[in-house]
């Protein structure tokens, strides 16, 4: 009798759990069918005018047409991208908040911060990889150098006298600078700015001698001759800078860091909404006009499945972790 009672109790518990699960599934499907019924926002952790902002606006404008709702860009710069990322992670998982992640928020930051107010893996659900763009080593055009090796020689001849800009401590720009230092032994001082834009302004104003910036952010200044490009940080030459050598061509074969961008939503967003967002994003990124607009900024468009993007994020965090350890990079 006792055994039968236990079985009956277990059966009731199982029925309740099954009922709960079915209810949640139905609720999620109903929500997905009604979605979207109001404006959507794309949170970015960088300032307006940054490459992240430009990409988000191009993709957001197209998604707005296919989804039938306005999409606004919510820029939350600060703390090296940590502030905006936390805002996105803590948002309601209802499909009305998207986040344009990048190699800082989901690559270098998890590798250098001992503690973050978000978990780059657990607090987000990937939608799709969007695009990538190489970094380029640029210097003050007044410097008497034309190659990376000439720049290295100049810095070594004046140890501790030259400096470089970054978008902040622990940023990918910082990674590039410290990686160059560790690989070449040069003594050049790090000057962290509050974002890529201020760092570029510092270089243009003569406050610093050098900077690594992604091609999308610095392309206009390169074409105007306001900065001098020495090398791109990928094995293949950039389409917008065909005359600029790669780091391997410049004598640093193991130097490779790429700037990338991809869409996420807060963890817990209904699977049906994630699937719809992925399908619409892939469709948008496949359009010739969208590819053309992003390619003009030096961006290589590469949509993916959520699973592929999740794997990329994990591999990037691991890769940046190795670089941070080897170069002694820590967020201050």
C-alpha cells in the first residue's frame, strides 16, 4: 500500500511537471506568434558612430522592414563595453532587446576581467554572426617610417618615448598593442581612451604616435592621408587597403586579431523567436545591397546559425585568454 502510494505521488508530480512544460511551450509559441507587436531595440556597448553602431543601423533598418516594427539603436558605451553588455544581459528575454556583440564584449573582456557583471556564454542566446573586419596598424604620418619594421626600429631607438592609443584597458586595441610589444620587445607606452573614436582623435591630434584600429573605424582618415597605415592584422590583405601588407608580410607571422560583430538576445528568449530572428537576419545579410553597403566599410559579411555563432564566441574567449596570458594583459 505504501509503495502504491509513493508511485501515485510520483505520478502526480510527473503529471504536474509535464503540464507545466507543455504550458510553457504553448506560452512560448503564442508569444512568438504575436511577436513582434512593438518597437525593438538593438543595444550596443560602443559609442554612436563606431563600427558597431554603423553595422547595427544597417542591419536594424533592414530587419525593421521584414519584421514590421521600428528598430532603434540604444548606445550604452562605457567601461570598455562592460556597461552596455550588462544592460543587454539584464533585459527581459522577450525578443524586444537585441545586442550587437563584438570581439571586445565576447572575446577580450571575458579574458582580461577577473569579474564581470555578466556571463558572456550563459547570459545570452546567439542569433547569428554578422560580419568581420581586420585591424590595421596606423601611425602619425609625420613619423619617418613606411613599414612595421621601420616603426619597430624607431621605437627601439627611443625606448619609453613613444606611446599608442587604445579604446580602453582590456579592449581589443589594447590587445593588439600589447601583442606587438610582446612579440617585438619594443618599449611603447599604452594610453587608454574612452572608446575607439576618442583614441582616433588622440592620434589625429598628435597625442599618441600609433594605434591599432579596425578598418571600418579608421578608413576615412586613411583615405584622407591623416594617418599612415603600416599593416593589417589578418593573413589576407584587406579589400579596402590592397596596398597595405599583412602582419605576416611585415615579418610577424603569428600576429592575427580580427574585429567581428554578431547578434545576440538575452538568455531565455523563446526558441521560436530566436529561430525567426536568425532566419530574418540571414535573409537580410544575403541581400546584395546590404552586402554592398557593409563591404564599402571594409566588412566581410558572414551570416551563420546560432550554433555556429555560439562555437565562435567560445573559441574567441579561449583564444583571447591565451593571448592575455602570454602578453600579460589585464584590465585595470
